[in-house]
């Protein structure tokens, strides 16, 4: 049943192919090495089936969905609800995500990265600000959200700070080290001004105060390349 769902084929079609394989003298390795023409001859050319309109309708939405997911505050569930509103007989949320992930892997493949324990700490500010209200005056103050994640364990530290200036940024980094109880081999910031004064693919210029902070704690700063978010290789908000 799971094979039929993943292949988007009927269970009877899957049973037919499995039966053909079992009655043959071929091994799995031999069948797997056949080209498309040889596979057609081996299994018998299937009858022409009408295109799966539900699948095609959903897949036509994926480029737009992929673009919308890059916007701040947009998530998959919101886009799935919009998809179901347009296509009431469309796929359920779990299948929607499954097929979107398959589509994403085909059109935009990425390399899996292995992280060593204690190797890198990734730091950045979240896209949206949050705010708090003074109970006495009623004044509303917006604050930045600093986020730090250890690459291997995914241990996460989050702190609200008043600005993205170097004083607040470095203080938040220091609080992170206290929280995780140690110092990573390297800190990987995005190219924010509090960390990097001049972006460069090979030799970015670090903020002098942030560089001194790293020297004090015996670690290294490895800025992510500008416009290469995958250098950070972690996701704050899946």
C-alpha cells in the first residue's frame, strides 16, 4: 500500500509488477539495471491511463508555493489551506507535504551535511520582531529576536534584544555560551553588520569588537557567504 501511495499508482498495478518480477528468473539487481525500453518489454507495456488530474493540479501549485514560503510569516499549512480552498477534492496535508518535498528534491537538490558535536554554533536574527508592553505606561516596545543553534544537537538559545547593534548582538552571543555551557570551535553568523563590516566570498572583514570577543573565548568566526543561506545549513522555523 505504501509503494502504491509513493508511486501514485493503483494497488493492482503494483501487484501486477510484483507478480511479474516473482515469476521471472531475474534478480533485483538485473531488473534495476534495465533501461526504459527493456523495462517496458519485461513488464509489458501498461495500458494508457488518463493523467491523474489531482496530482497535476497540485504539482502546478508547487512553484508558487515554493515562492510564497520564502515570505516572512508564511508556512505550509496556510498554503495547503489555500490549495484545498481552490481544489476541495485535493490531497490531505500529510500527502501535500510528502509530494511537495519530493518535488523540491527534484527541482532544487541539496547536499546533506553532517555536523560534529561542538563544531559550529549558528547565530542570526529572526525575520520578524516581537513586542512587549509596559504595564504601567502602556508603551509598546519592539525588540529583535536573536537565535543561536548548535549544528549537531540542534540545542537552541533564543533571546529578545533591543537592537541588532554589536553591543546587543555580542551580549546575546555571550549569554548563549553560558547557556550551552561551553565554546564551539566556530561561530557562524549571517552577514549582519554587528558581525561583518565588509562581506567577501573568501575574506570577509569582521567587526573588530566581535573578532576580539572570539579571541577572548578561543573560538573562530566563519561568516556565511552573502546570498548563500544554505551555508548556515539549519532551519530556525521548519
